[in-house]
């Protein structure tokens, strides 16, 4: 059995930048890989040394200890998933993923026996864990694949296996979501919608504007407070405003808020949205005086009672626990405005519309990713950007103009 040898270049080491690392396998005393290394001034020296190490016999028998079984490894891996960074939602996903692995492969299965073939079969045969007969969605299948890759990457890092059997599996492609892009004129129609004497309340307008103009998630909007998250500054030309999305610890009168993907962000509030927030602040100061921006006195009392129950039961609070009937009211207001969406239209779609507007009018995708609060630019560009009807029309006009130029060069003699 030959040694495992790796070569790299350390640009910080000016004298000896060429590094050779090698290992003889699992050290029985330590129960894991022990890597050694040596640095060289010239690449040729490093190449010769690496070749010599590869030809030598390992001094430690890498089969001196039995391969770790899956169940034991998952227990050891779970010990690394503790701390403030791992909230209840992440822990639940971890439990679902490790439960699937144990149920399919068995807790006593040695890690090296989980081959790429068996790994791909595991992903292909995934089913729902809630007992329902409906097929598992591509989203859930892709999420499970991402989870098991993370787990087995740690097994590779610890030297328990030589490669991750899940790395070669293609991620299932979710079906294209048919969501409706709400153009600006229909957004204003939504804000001014009415039915008889009933109109859209000011707080509902603020919710819709914060989603459509600032790209906030519903959980973020419902958790906004005047003290922690909104900064309105008076200037010579009027006012400026910023929304701050940050982690917030729980207090006696407010539950905590946890930012998604650890992506805190600061967003400049557009004027139309800022005008609504200024009006809402004046109204709140005269009436409810609640710490929350879009929650009235009754909603705040309900939230506070729920938070106290969670604290007494020592339950961990999640952002979605701030729940109300916002979606039901939104659908009613869409109907009042006479909007007939060709596809799904929800409060989250308003956020997607905002990100689409940013992507279509901002030349820097990284700026869009940061404003959206995404950890991965692929998420921004794949699921939160949509080709609008106006863009399709412009694309056709570009082609027409090019063809007209080509026809004139050809003498205008084309016959179809």
C-alpha cells in the first residue's frame, strides 16, 4: 500500500514555498490520520521528495484499526454541531438526514462500504418521512443531498474514508416555479385597492412595500422594531431611511430574531416605501405605541403572550413563530385591486419581484446577492430572477433591428 502524498505551494513562505505533505494512514493510537510535511525552496526538490515518499512502504498499517461504523461516526459528527450557530431548524434538518442514513444503510455499516453506487441509490430512493404518499419534492431531495455531502466531507477530513461517495451525484433540478412578476403599476394598484368603504390598512401597505421595495422576507418584516431595525434621518431635502437586518437577542418584551444564512445586511429604503414608514411611525406614536413596526397593539399582545409561553416551556423561538393572517389579507387585497396573476403571487413573490428589479437594473450580481441576504449567488440568479415581458419585447426588438440592417445590406431583396 503506497503512501498518500499531497503537494501544494505556500505563497506566504518566500524562502521555501513548495510543500509536500504525506501520511501513512490511520494512526491506531490517535484513531485518525496523522499528516507530516516538509517545505522546499525549489519545485524540482519537492517533486523528487514526493516521488520518494510515494515509493516507500507505509510505516503504519492503515487497516490496523477496523473502519468506523456509520452509527458511531454520526454520533461523533453530531458533537460538532452544537453551539449558538446551530439553531433548532438546522438541528431538525440534521436529525432528519442522519435518520435517513441510518435507516437505509444501517448503523453498523462500515463507512468504506458506502460506495458511490450505494450513495446514488440512497438519493434515488428517498421518500417522505411524514408518512404521506405524495412523492418527495426535488427541493427536499436536493436538500438531503446537500446535507449528506456535508456529513461525509467531515469523514474525509477526519481520514475515515478516502473520498466522499456523494460528491459525484448531480443535484436534482427543481421544476421552474411559475411565479408572477408584479409590475410597478400593479403594485401601486395593490396599495390603493379598495372595496366599498374598505381600503388597504397602512400597516399592510408597509408590509407590501418592505417586501416589494426592500426585498425583505415576511419573517424579517414581522420582526422589525423601530429601535433596532429602522433608521430614519431628516435631511435638507427631506428624509432618508435604512433597514438593518441583524441578529437580536430575546428580552422580556420581545422574542429573539435570527438572520438567515448569517447574512446581516443594510438596505437603503426607497422614497415611496419611506413615506409609508414615516406615516406609520406618526400613527404608531399617536395610537398603539408598540415596539414593532407592522404589528398593532392586539397583535403585539398576542405575540408577547406566545413568547412568555415559549420561555416557560423552555422552547427555542424560531422566526416563523411570529405568525398572523397576513397572507389571507394579501390575497383579499390582490382581488380588490383587480390583479389577475398568471402564476403564483404571494408575499414572498413580492420579495422575488424586488430582487428581479435589482438584477435587471444593477450590473453587479454580488450587490444583488448581499441586498437579498443570500449566502450563494446561485440562489439569487437561479430562483429570484425572472425574465419580464418588457425584456422579452426588447429582445425581439433587438433582433428585428439587426435583421433590418442585414436586409438593407443585402439590397432589400429577400423573399420569404
